[in-house]
C-alpha cells in the first residue's frame, strides 16, 4: 500500500518564513523519485518531455511553494492525463491525489494528497486546453526525444503523437545520421551558446554580423529547422498572426491575405485566417476568446468592418493580445492603425469626374456598418459641394461591396427618369456590377456613362472597359500591419501608419460629350 501523507494547510492560509518551512517539513511525503518505478510509462513520458520548453506558456507560476509545481506545469500534466485516460475533471483530481505517477507528471517532488491550486481555477483553465492544442504542445515538448524508446509507449497515440515521426525534420545532413539536429548541435558547430543561436533564430538585433553569419552557416550545414511551436514556447511568443474578416474571401480580402502572408514569411511568422461575422455569430465575444485561447496568437489583424467592432477589440485587450486595425472608419485612441486617407481619396476621384465635365454624378454606397464606406461617401459629397454641385439622393443607391449589390444599385440609379452621366462606386466589385447592368440600358461605356471604382483590385483590370479606380495598397497595408505586430514590445505606444493612395485612370471614364 502506498504511503499516505497528511493533508497540507488549506490554500489561502498565510505561512511565512520558518513557520512555512516547518509546516512543509512535517507534512510532505516521501520523494517521488524514491518510490516510483522508472520503467513505468508515465515515468518514461515525464523523462522524455522537455518541461522547460512547455512551462511558462499557459499561465503564470501563481506563486508555487518550494517543491511544488508551477500552475502551467500542473495544467499541462493534468491535460495529458485527462486525454490519456479519458477522465472527467472530478475523476482526474481524485486520481491525482492517489497516484504518485500522476503527481510526478504534473511536477510534484513529493508524494502528497493536496492540489497546490484551487480546483475551480484549474478546471476553468483545463477547459481552454483543447485536444489540438495539447497535441501541438506535446509535439514540441517531445521534438528531440526520439532516442528514449518512445516507440514502446502506446499512450502517445492517444495524445496524437507518433514517435516514429518525432524529429524527422531535423536529420543530420552533414553526417547522414538518424539523430535529429538540436539547437545544441548548432551552437557547438558555430562555437557559440544556445542563447546566441536562439537570438539569431528569433531575428533579434543584438548579435554581431560575424556571429550571425557563423550561426546561419551552421544551421544550413546541419539542415536545422526550428520547431515553430517549440520556438514559440521558448521565447514566450507563438509566432502566429491572426487575420480576421467578416465575409467570404473576395479580391479585397485576398489581397490583404497575400500581403500579410508575404510579410509573415519574411519575419518568420505564420498566418491564421479566420471568418468572424458579428451579425451571424450569436456570441462574438466567446468566439474571440476561444480563438485567442486555443491559437495563442501573437497578434491579430482586424479588417473592415471588424476593425470598428468594440466588442472584438475589448476581448482582445482583455486577453492582452495586440491587434492592428486596417482601414478603420472610426478613431479610437490607444489602438494601432494602418490606413489611407479614405475621405481624401474619394474626394479626389469625384473631383476628377467633375473635371471631366460631369455634373450629374451618382454614387453606390458600401456596407452601412463599414466605417471606411462612410468616409468615401462623405468625400464624394464634399467634392460635389466644393464644386458648386448639389447632392441628389436619386443618384445614389445602397450597395454592400459585392458584384450583385452593384448590379442592383446600378439598375436603380439608371432606371430613373434623369440619369447621371457618371457613377462612382465605393469599390471595384460594385463598379463592375454597374458596368454589366449598363448593357441592359444600351449605354456605351464611357461615351454614354463613365464608371469609376475604388481599391484597384484584380476586378478593375479584368473587366472591359478596364476600370478607372483609386488604388488602395492593400498588400502593403497588410504587410505594414504584420510589421507593427512583430516589432511591438509591451512598452511601445500605439502606431498609426498612413499609406499613400493613387488615382488610376483607365478606359471606363471619359469627358462628358456635352
């Protein structure tokens, strides 16, 4: 029968100095390393796992007593055990109290009968560790453990880890051996410390050119490929950037994704793209919390109109996850922003059409909840007023940034008894819809009707006649957002980057014949 320890002092009691030492001396049990069988599968798993890599990522240490596990170590251990044995939370804690191997895996030094943290808090934290997240953690923690006979441990299959594949990406290229290349091998070959190798891998600036060159040469010679998850756990950043959008991917979102992806690759990060629609999701706050918790994102890029959603931003701020707003319509102090001057760009396009001699200029509005759409409409109206032209409601129609809405808005405007001679649409997709519906009214573009768009997406160049449009540098804006996130430090002030727009004149506009 296993030795049973006396219950420890309840959490919350204040024990300090010598009094605390005496209590621990009287109440702790035998050392676990002295009573366990080291051939036990859980003992092997404990020995094979790189706990230094895993600790400190899930939660703070929470003031663990000497000889007791940190909260992060305890959480990872409990999550492993729950998955291995398919236990309920209550059964998991009960087994923990009775089983020295359970306590060993969770970081205990002595065989005891009390959890060092409150069950309620541990239960809530455990629910945030999904099976996928646990699998990711274990692959990182066991990345360099293929020499420890893990193939004899069927338990690993229940964690989604195949021992045969561990470490395969880091085989020695220069020796032809089967042992995986580790950061220690790179450090030894380059003649530097592992900390220096880590600085080079993580693109830190405080390394000399000579040292950086030597480390990179060693990495290339050994074909060393840092495990992205291990790298994130070790440096307390995940190297994952999230991009959130609210509509099915179109040309606008596609350009943003391409720009963000290219810059992520340059910076050594990975991009995660998520669809989040506040109008359809009943609990958008919960969705954001789950996303941040399960993905452990380093930062988030918010695209329109999510960049103006206060609920989303509040949840990200509460989770201490940095975010950058791309093309927001509302100013919000204390947030980082990447945009163009939407108002000025729309003003200039309208002024251009006025300069061609057009006096009846229509407008197709963007989504009502889109702040940038409102700024474009305001720029249009302001340019009309400055040109001495009155705003006419019948020349305007509501669109939703889609081709179909452009068709419908264009038909409404062109069906009026008095038609405009030019129509400026809030984006290229809607402008393409106006081009298409103009054929229904036997209008020649641009002789009978000039049409202009906004964004300079791929659509503007594949329709005929090609669209005159205002170029918004979407790829560059997304890349700038990534740079803000990757270069951000906790003490940094919010940044605002204003990129230049450009008026692009093509065949869809011409001077008014009259």
